[in-house]
C-alpha cells in the first residue's frame, strides 16, 4: 500500500475523533491500487471505520468515577473506571461521548414497573454503555446485558450506625451482665454445678466422718448453708473460719481451693482483657429496634439494587424499609459528595452502604461508623453494562477486558486509584489506661452491694421479729399455767 493511502487513513481516523490506536504505524497489506489523489482516497475509505459515537453513561462515585460539572455546564470524568474504559475504547478504536447522570441512580424498578438510573438509560435507548459498578441481577438482565468477562471490583454492603460515645454507660441489664462476659455461659453453668457438688460432698463427708477424726463442733458448724458458703469462699479466694481435721474432708477442701484458684485467675485475666479491648456501644442491634425506636432515619444510595431485594424479602422488617424508601419517610440519599455522605455520621441514622467510598470521602471520620453484627452482609462482584442488541460490541469489549486482566493491566489501573482503607482506623498497639467507662460496671458492685445488704437487713429484722413473736406465743400458755392463771390486777 502506498504511503499516501496510509497517511489518508491516518487523517481519516484522527478526523473522526480518535486520539490514538493500539499501535502506530498501521500494518496494512500491500496491494496494487491505482494512483488516486488524497481527496479521492478519503472518500473511498470513509466507511472503513465505524462512524458511530457511543453514548456512555456513568455516575459520580469517587474514586471509581469522579464527575465534575464545569461552570459552562459541561462535565469532565476521571477515576479508575474512566481510565479502564478509555483503555478499552482505544484498544477497539471506539469513539464515545460521556453522558453522566447528575443524580447517581444505579437502577432499580419503580412502583410503576419502569427502570430508573443507568439501567433505565440503557433499557430505554438513551445510552449504549454504562461504565459503573452494577450488581449482576436476574431482574436487570431482562433489560440490559453485562460486560461480564471480568468484574471491575467487588463490593461489601452492610448496615452501619454511629457508635455511642457516652463517658458513663447507661445502666441496663446488658451493662450489668458484662461481668459475666469473661466466661462462656457453659462455663458458668458447669461452675455452679461444681460448687453444688463440692458443697454436697463436703457436707456428706463431714457428717459421716468418725468422731475420732472430726470434732463434734466442726460437724455441727458445717451445715448445708456453711458448706455452700465454704465452696463460694474457695472460688473467690477467701479462707475458712476453721479447717476440718479429717483427711477425706481436706481432700474435698483441696479440690475446692484448686478449682477456685484456676477460675479466679482465668476470670481475672479475661475480665481485664475484656475491659481494655476497645468496644463500640451500638444504639440499635436489629431492624426491629430501628422500626420501634422513634426518630430513626435510613441512609441509602438512590436506585440501589438492595431496594428490589427488600421489596421481595421474606422479612417484614426489610419490606418495611422498602415501603419507607418509596414513601420517602426519613430517607437520606447518599450522592457520594461530602455533604450527603457526612449525614451518615449523624445520630439515629441507619446506613446501608459499601463503606469503601465513605472512607475515601470522610477518611478518619468514618471510623465512628460500626457495622451491626447480626445483620447480613452482601458481597458482590460488580460489572459494567451494555444495552441489549449489541452482542458484537459486547463480545469485543469482553475480549479486551479478559486480555487486560490476564496481562495485569487491569490490576495496575485499579491500584493507581483504589488504596486500602484498613490502616485508617487501626489503633497503635501498646498500653491503654482503663477509663471510668471501662470499670463502671465493676464500681457498680459497691452501691449494688449496699442496696442488697440493706434489703437483706430489713428482711432479717422482719424475720427475727416474726420468730420472737412466735416464741412468745408458745411461751404464754406455760406462763399462765405456772402462775395459776391469775392475771388480775392488784
């Protein structure tokens, strides 16, 4: 092929909006062509390159895709997805125009059965390609196709709330039960059975000991209540008023003390660890609490695929979330700008989100958001999408995506934009002094003990008064009989 033809073809490509090809110069087969002018060559080969300009839709989701609106009304795009798509487009020699949605709707089905967001743009012919992160869903697949050779990234969506920051925790049954946390409930039940068994063994051995090996005074003193108290004293490391003389009784006593030493040491070590490990106090722990407590709001991305899941969920609480989103009752829309994202840090806000973009916008402030552990986590591979009826283009894009992934270029492009957020909320290892909030429950033992002691004191007073009254009632007939029954006044 003559140099004039190659130059004409190059000029034709540049004139149609391409900035570069995968490689230049073009390697074209050498053929014998008549000597024609440059103008006639441009006319003859104008149909070699497809003249279609693809409409590419996207939404603002930094750093995956950052859409900036300029003062003149035009938009510019940058980010991981933009660089990835631009690479694919240049590999295939595609000409495109970015038509981003200023309202970041991914695409969910409205109540009237129509699709919104980028899915709607593709389904209704307003766009050809969606350069974004779409979950692969069967309902969406009925109206769009996925560029599914390689996922562009992975998302982890959870429910988050802002952790409470009270210096003094609220006194609740859960707060008081934290004293039992160092040991598993099975251990506590086993320990209770062991104490009862040791008390019973101690009582039986003392009672049945030979008179020569155990004093009568010890046998009388070591009743059932005393044996139970003795077992408890062994558990908490206290001594006894007197030690039994019998070898059999001392064996039971030694077992009780050994159990007490092991449990006491284990409990103390675990309690200190439990108190000093940073914990987050969650204001709610379930969707039921979210609906029952007044004033709570829901923060979620508009058009998120989870809305369709909530609509069809078997859980009444999740269906209530969908109804609330449709009625716009207490809904906060997350648009991936600082103003709307920062609202997730407000009190009484339940947020359903992939936390990575929040970290990239709010940085250290995001550490105050903690996941609700008992609610499900949704992990998805996400993909770009294309309008229906573009099978040839979809196949070529998939082929390039597969090659970029195999050559490591996709990972390299992603690494330029997406950084790990794991180290943002990490606390330096080392000594941490215990705060008042850490030992609050332990300090509560003192007033609780005083209250319990006062209650028992009042009960004892009534009990002994009752016993004295009964004794006096039994002694009256004897006194009357002894005096001859004459109680007359002088």
